[in-house]
């Protein structure tokens, strides 16, 4: 495996760990147990955990099928802290981002 030398940070991405996706996964309980273990180990080491979920005809936004499965779900405060951390440290060519308190937002 190669690793870019200019990006030394690591994150755990948990993708489509949703109720509607779980129904089609072989040995889902084993998969969830592995995800829970990875999330716990990442958090213990201070590694950011990013949860991604999508919506579609089979996974309508806000539906039970769209929701993340109950095991391995992060606490709301952890999600907020993770999002703020990512955007606070985000850097890309010709792009800037920052995190500010809502009452400090000024529109141009």
C-alpha cells in the first residue's frame, strides 16, 4: 500500500452502515462487530471517525432504511466534534474553510 507523503493523517471512514443496506449483507452481525471494534480502536487512538450515508429510492432520506444501524452509531457530540475538526483542519488548493460559532458568521 502506498501512502502520500504530504498527507500524514489517518481517518476511519464508515460507509453505508445503514439499516436498508444491512438487509443484503452476508453475516451482517459479524460485519457490525468489526465496525464497532474499528470505531472503538480509532477513537481510543484519537483517529477521526467519519460516517457516510447516502439516500436513494431504496433508502429515502429520513426513513428507517436510511438510518445508520444502532450498533456502532456515534454520539451526537462526537459527530459535531468530528465535523468541526475536519473543517478546522481542511486545506486544499484554491479552497479555504473554517469553523466559527453561528453567531460569529458574517455574510459578505
